[in-house]
């Protein structure tokens, strides 16, 4: 019969490797999966984070692109890996807030399969109008759309994209009767907008800012809580009467659910330090984004943000009758 002393000794021996693994984490290279092709905001931020994470964690950090299905391919890969902190996801609206709201079946559960670490940045969405358009406020656009329903078309990054959901949320909040004009990505809408083929553009601020500065379009309102430093003359949608209306594309670091607490702690500390760096903040601002701060740069705050964004996305999808294509 096994004595209590022997049982305790055996349990200690079994627990020792796990304890050592947590205490020494990381002791090998870390892989960061970007669930989109190279060149977009998620990929750019991953490349900016890579050397900083490498320095702070003391191990090589490798960025890999796994695009497909609006981010679902890469997200599913991270959801399935061993939860040891050595494979991470660059998470964003697509795989975490939009896909789960639109698609009944996904190869992962956005609410159960991941452990958010910290948001890196978010890019507010905004409404652009043609440079010479007569609209001087959101009220002007809403009034014109109600006078001629669906005569005003607004381009977005595509059906069931983050900007499409934001446009539909704006229509529900304002009563606007704007026609949705989907494109294959935010950049694909720009030629038609610049040529005057579509009067409105509901897009990310990072996409709109160069057009605004070059007088190829005019940002009428931003969907942020406060005015943006890059365009202080542009009012928010809240200021223009759309109470509480905010919308943004976010990017952050995500681990697999079940990742050891020590790994999550070290990742969180690294991200907190990185987002506080003035150079990192300048680079996010140059991209047209806002660096995460306060609770958003913590696991709890980022997780709460994602849950709320998913809830809002589901409400918009249901109310607007959006379906995946």
C-alpha cells in the first residue's frame, strides 16, 4: 500500500517539470501567426512587435502569415495548438468579432479557445465624402439619404467586413438610407471613390487619412470617442448627434486558452512595456491608429473589449440581416 509520504513525493515529482517549464518560459522560439496576407495593418503591427517581443522575452520571435477565410484559417491553427505560449495569434475584428457574428460554423470558438493578452492598437472607422460634395455634417448626409433612399452609395471593404458592420450600425443609429457598395478589401474601393463613382466611403481612418490630406476626399466624421490628433478639425460622430457611436478595427496579441499563467504574465508585461514606448506610439499614430492604453493593454481589459465588440457585432448582424457570402 502506498504511504501518504510516498504519494506526496510522487505528486511533487510530477509537478516539478510543469513548475520548471513555467518558471523558465520562454526557453525556445515563439511563433506569431498573422491570419492575413502580408501588407495589412495586422501584418505591419506583427512586424513592429516582433523585434520588441524578441528583446523583452529573450527568445527568437518568428512571424508567419496564414491567410484565408477572413482570418479563420490562422485563428483555427492557433486554437488547436498545445497551449504552451509558443504559438500566438495577431487577433483582430475579422476572426474574433466579425466571423463569429456572421458564420454559424467556424473551426474554432472565439469565446472559448483563446486567451487575450493585450491590444496593441485600434484604428477608428470614419465616413468620407467626395471633396466637392455639399455635405458639411452627418446630418446633411442622413437628410439626403432619407430624401432619396439608396441613392447615396457607400463603399466598404466587403460584405460582412468590419467596415460593413460599422456602416450598418451607423445606419441603424442614424436612420440613414445609404446603399452598401461592397468591395474586395478597403483599398479596392479607393479608385472608384477617387473617380467619383461612389459618393461615400465608410473605411478605416488609416485608409482615409492620405486621401484627406491630398484633397482626394474629405473625412466628415470619425467614429472615435474623441477627436484625432491627426485631424483635429474633424468632429466625432458622437459630437454630431450619434450618441455613444464608436467603431474601430483593433489588433492585439492572443494566446491559446489554457496557456500557463506564467507565460501569460510575461507576455502581458512585455506588451504593457511595448505599448508605452514613445516610438511604438509614434508608429501607430503614423498608421492612423491609436495605441492601446489603460485596461485595453491588459488581458482582462482586452478580453472584455472583445466580448463587447462581438456582442455589438451580433446585434448589428441580426438587425441588418447580414449574411456571409
